[in-house]
C-alpha cells in the first residue's frame, strides 16, 4: 500500500496537473481575498479575519478536488492498467485507500500555503495579533474534513466510469448535492428541516467554522468518507469478478 501511495503522489507531482490544481486554488483564493473588490476581500472588510477564505474555498474545492480524483480509477480502466493493479498482492481496500490518501495529500498541500494568509492578517491586525485564532483553526480543520469528503466522493465517481471527464462531472454534481442539496431540500420541509439539513455537509462545515470542533461533526465527516470509500471498494471488487 505504501508503494502505491508513493507512486500516486509522485504521479501527481511529476505531472503538470498536480501543480496546476495547487496553483489555481491559490491564485483564485488570493485574488478574491486580496485583489478583487468583493464581499470576501480582507482589505475591503476592514476586519482581521479570514472568513472570506472559508466561504470561498468550498466552491473552489467543488471543481478542483474532482480534477484531482478524476483519473484515479477511470484512467486505469481506460488504459487497461487496472487489471495489472488488481493482480498485485494488494486487497481492494488497500488500493482504494492508497489512491484516496494520495489525492487527499495533494488537497492538503494546496491548503498549506494559505497559512501565509493567516500570518498576514495576524500582522495586519491592530493591535498585532488581533485575530480570532480559534475561529481560524476551527475553520481550517473544517476545510480539511471538507476536502477529505470531496476526495472520497471524487474517488467513488472515478470508480463508476472509464472516462475521466465523466468522472469529473459526476464528482462535481455529487459533491455539490451533498454540500448544498440537503439545505435546499430542507427549506421545503419545515417540521424536519433540522434533521434533513444535518444530512448535508454545509451544516457541519458551518458549525466547525465557528471555531468549535464538535465530535458530531467529526463523526459525520468520517462516516461520509467511510461510506464513499466502501462504495468504491465494492465497485472495484465487482470489476475483479466480472
């Protein structure tokens, strides 16, 4: 499993795609936070916080994470290399986990440079250091969990097809629905609004963004990861026995 993980990571970083994904994420968030006049611009708001980053990043992730995962399984199917992978002494679970952790590592690498934004706002505050650090780290943790969930959904989408473009589109749709869809549906059911809303990512991500890491939110994201990874393993197993 470790060897496959390293292979996947090196594949991401040796290809231009991985660097493009990281570069696009940092460019888009940087422009909206510091350059473009918008509701999330740090300098325009006049407050020492990075709330704009955490409201913007999920929508950027909706497209960038599927771009990372779209080749994970679908490309292997299209090139006929998946069969070679399946005959190795690795279980289906280890293959999926290696690909999952490799893709999630790239997501984490794209997030780490945003800590420069935190340092910048920390220094720009008056007095210096006048920033809600608890809120920032809670939101940052929530963004990591969000990235992990989108990665699991993207890997599941990649397991469904041998076309990377189709995989990308399915991952965007599935991720967008699980992120925002339940909140939209909940608005039509007043009596069960809280329950339906709790099924979606947005409610739990918003909860973490307040700076409080609730065990229920952590359990939700872990359950979501496990669900989509289990489905991916199941799909891989079915292909093996065809």
